[in-house]
């Protein structure tokens, strides 16, 4: 079955005004995004602290790449904590 195509009209260019005060919805979205970034900050810091030159086996490199890819691609499955660094 072919996917259903939904035509979305273009936004009026006047809808965005960079000098207008941000509304409650936009501010709320910004706060939610910031919270998501904070949750990932520890994971990112942990990955960046790994000296990748010390990862020698295919298993170690694979685990590192899997964790890093999962952080970069939000739709990817979250990595399991397998004790690899």
C-alpha cells in the first residue's frame, strides 16, 4: 500500500518575526529541549572522555560507535550498558 501524501501549505513568511517577544508555547518548547540536552550531557561527556586510541578490539570499537550513534540519531535504540567504554 502506497503511503498517503499530505500536502502542507507553505508558511507565510510574515509569520516569523525575529524581533517579536517569544510566546509561551515557544518558550515551553525551548525549556523542554534544554531539559533533553541536559539529560544527554552526561552521556556525551562520558563518551568524549574515552581515549579512542585505547579501543583496540572490534567489540570495544563497536560498543563505542553504537553508543555514539544512538546519541546522534535520536531514533536509534538506546545503547545497553554493557560495561564497554
